C-alpha cells in the first residue's frame, strides 16, 4: 500500500522514461533519463555501474526529483507529475543483484529480454546497480497544465522533503523568515 495518489502511481507505471534529477557535489542539479519501475512502495531504476557519475552523485547525496512530463513516454497521457524523494543505490553484485527488477523491467520494456539472451555480447550493459527512490512528496497536474498549481501530496509523518531539511512554510528557500 502506498500513500501516493492512484493517478500518480498510474503515471509512474505508464512512463517509459522519467527524468531523474540528482544533486552534484557543487550543489547544482544534473538530470538523467531512466526507465522507472514501480514495486508498490518505491520507484526503482537500474544504471550501468561502469564510470557512472549518476551513481556517484546519488551515493554522495540521495535527494532526487523525478519528472514525468514527456507525453510520448507517458503513452499519450495528459497529466504530469514530479516526485521528490530520497534515493539509495543498491550496488551488490553488479552481475546478478539487479535481476530482482527484471520482471518489472521486462513487463515495461520487453526488448530487454532480447538483449538478456545475448548477455555475453553486451557484458558491460548487464553490470548494473539498482536505484531505489523512496517518494517523499508528489506534485500532480491532472490536466497537464503546469501553469496551474499542482495537487501536492506528502508522505505521512514526513516533511515531504526527505531527511535533509525541515520545510518552513511561507519562505521560498525553506528558511524561517526573520
């Protein structure tokens, strides 16, 4: 069971691509396109482990944002969403540990099974880590009009911004006004 609204879950499940934004060491965002997989609680993605700056950034700072905005990647859906959360890199055995997400991945993108059959021809592609995103806050635009205020939903018992900072309403940067 999840606290995310059903429409947002449907969007995650429909999306062939999400834009994952991570925090670089200098504090600036960096965005990567990835395939989002929904396990009922978290958003899962995989990443090649070879020379992966994305994984380095996530290990240093797990705060992330996922954008679901491309109408083609969303199968023609009009609604849009942004999910903020905290990511964790699960980087055990890069040859096999990612296989736990294979049923979700192949259901969304069956072509991966063709590549898997030719695994020896693509050895570096199949050295992967799993990225698990624990959603903290969701912004949903049911009609797709991002010029309007979104419907905002936060995880129960949390401040909706992950474990890094407390939210102080009424200020743009999260700091208490003086």
